[in-house]
C-alpha cells in the first residue's frame, strides 16, 4: 500500500509541475495508462481485488460440509468438527477427492455464516462495565496440582476478587464442599477487613446450590442462606455453563493468572497450611501489580475501596459442619469417606465431630478429645498412637503391627529414642512386659512435653535402665529445670544424666564427671557379723560338751 501511495504521489506531482499527458506519464513511470488515470482522479489507490481460486471439485461437497457445521450448533464445544475431521469424513463416507486447503477455507468462511443464520453469533460483543467501590465481588474455584509430601495431589483454589479494585484473596482446600466454600469466604473477608455491601457473583456451585432450576433462580441450602444473612451480602447467580462465564469474567481470568504467576513450577509442600501461607504472601505481593490500562496499582485502588466495605460482624460464624458419627470397635470414626481415630474409651458411642475445611475435631461435650488434619484422599485412615494406649496395656502384642505405630514412625513422633528404649526393655523384661514399659512411657506424653520425654528416654537408655519410672523421674526433672530461668531472658538447659548409685559407690569416673561429689566413706564390711558368728560357734561348742557330761 505504501509503495502505491508514493507512485500515485509522483504521478500527480509530475502532472502538476510539467503538465505531462497521460501517455507520457505512463511511459515515465512504467505503468499502464489506466493507473495514471486512477492516480490523477484520486491520491488514494483503489483496493486490490482478492484473488479467488475456483475449486470445482468442492461444489459437490459443499452441502455435506454445511450439514456437518449445522450439526455442530448443538454439539458440545469440545466435540465439534475441525477442518481435518470434515475432510476425513468426505473421503471415508462419500469418497470425494478434495484438497485440505479448499476444505479449510470453506469451513472458516461458512461456520460463522451458518451460526448467524441460526441466530447464534460466533462472536458476541461486550459492553464495558463500571463497578462501585466496595459493592461487588466474584467467587470461583479453580483446580490446582501440588506435590503434597512428595505425592502429586489435586487440590482446589478458592478465589474471591473485588470487582472494583481487583484485589483478590486465595486459599487452597482439599475439597470443594460447603465447609470449604464458607471457610474461603470467611478467610477472604478477614483478609480484606470487610464484606461487599451489595452482591457477590457465583456460577453454578454445588456447595452453595442444592438444586438448579431455571435461569438465575436457585433453591439454596439453608446453611448457605444463614451464612449470607450473617455476613450481610446478596448472591448473584450467573447463567449456567459457558454462556454465563462473562458475567464474572474477572475471577475467571484471575484463577489462571494467579497460577501462572505464583504456582509455577508445581509447589512442593508438606501441608496445606504451608501452601496457604505462601498464598497469603503472594496475594500481598500482587498489591504492587497494575491491571491493564489502569493508572494505579491494585493496592492503591484497594486502599480507596477498603473503607467502603461493610464491617465484619462482631460474632464469628462457625463454618464447620457438626456431625455425630459412631465410633467403631477400632476406635475410629468415618467422616466423608475417610477414617480418623479417637480415644478408645469412646468405642461403641456416638461422638460430636466438627468438620472444618482443614481439620476434623472430636469433642466430648465441650472438651476436645481428638484433632486431625483433614485428609485429601478418600478412603484413607488417619490414626494416633496415643488413642490406643489403654488397649495396648492389655494387649501389648498388638503394638508391633499396629497401623498407628507405622504412622507415628512416619511422622517422626515415634523417635529413635523410643525404638532404643523398647528394644532394651524387651531384652530386660521380655516382649510383653517390655512393651508395657514402653506404653507407660508413651502415657507420659499426655502430661509432659514431647522433647522432655525423649530426653528422659535417652538418659535412661544410656545407663541401661529400661524402666518407665526412671524415664518419668528424669523427664520431670528436665521439665522442672527448663521452667526455671537462670537469669532474665534465658532458660536453663540441663546437661546432667541419670547416675547409677552403684557406679558412684564403685568409683566410676562417669559419676565424678557428672558433677556428683566423691564418696569418701569406706566400703561396707561384714567383719562385725563375722565376730558374732565366732562367738556363736564357741557357745555352741560349750553347750554341746555340757550335754554330753550330763
């Protein structure tokens, strides 16, 4: 286009300055006289006609292709004909010999035309919208893959995004259940410091909607209605499916942007709590980014929007779900297809359980008796060794193969010091009695800090004292010394170990090194008793002689 404009400008300049004719101008510039006439008539070159290549072989296939494209109007979006699939059907089903390029060009031209004929525009226009500060937000769940304790695991990323400032809050959950849905809102409102005063937009979420009716009408679950009433906001439900995605387009794009920016490569974490701590830091880092075509950053816009949010209610809404499962004979409860242990004394009883998004908490009346991290794997079993100690006192042989012991070893709760003490106790007292000694030690963890008991185990095992009472005495001594500060701001850490009194009496150097004073008393002797034996013998001889005389 640029070269033709320059050519037209040169022709018009020569005609203006030198008064040349059309034939002379055509000869000078090496163009046809028709081109000279066009240049003199207008400085704008006429558009070139698009070259058309006839495809006579395609004429017979055009009705067939149109029929395929009309079938696509009611087909799922991801199962519609491509140009290659159209070509394959023409060859396989109708034995037509046509080229791929001709089919491709025809499909690209006819698809939008057929959609328009059916009243379905291929591209729908959009109208720019404005959102009042503090008025609206959007919510959605997005899939997220992480390496949880070395295992590739699928979790769900909850996102709440303010429509005006674009400030978003994210939290990862192992489920999309109602408790996670409500907890995500609670977390987001706490991070934002308030609640949108108008409405929050949702798509067709099963956790919030129990039955889909028509259009935007829904029959909501009572708990969801109660939560909205408590927080003071309205819900706006978008049209189901792809047709309603544009109604909350901000959060639809936010999920993908956040994953690409902060969660690539795949995060490697030991718990969802660790992952969520990283998400909080990422949300605050996003305050410095700018959304396209905006002058201020997200953080600056949010600073203007935050004071306009509705204040949080004074009472905290309990987002967890209250359940009453039955404890089976293995001291386990089943919650959402996963099992968790509780103390053995509740076997055969129903127990109150609070199922939150992250934890499973069991109560006896108002007293907490068990707390577990919620499992992300259906059919899994989570047990705690402490819950079975009363049973193991009666059945010590069950400990070696117990699932609770295997999980305690894997988590690091059952340490090498426990293993060493158990081995020493079994050698000294036998398998059953030695295991009972270990159970007594494990019971100490209910009353003493874990590390103090471990230190007590190490001290007792070091002198070969495989007795639970020795571990208890030493662990309590360590706990007492740790609770007594030497001076302000410091805590004394004991360095002594259990001392055998026999070793001390025999002058073992280890006893002296341990800080005990030397024992200068003489060793005990039985010489005085020997004298008694001598006198007794003389008396016996004299009495025997007197009896013979008589």
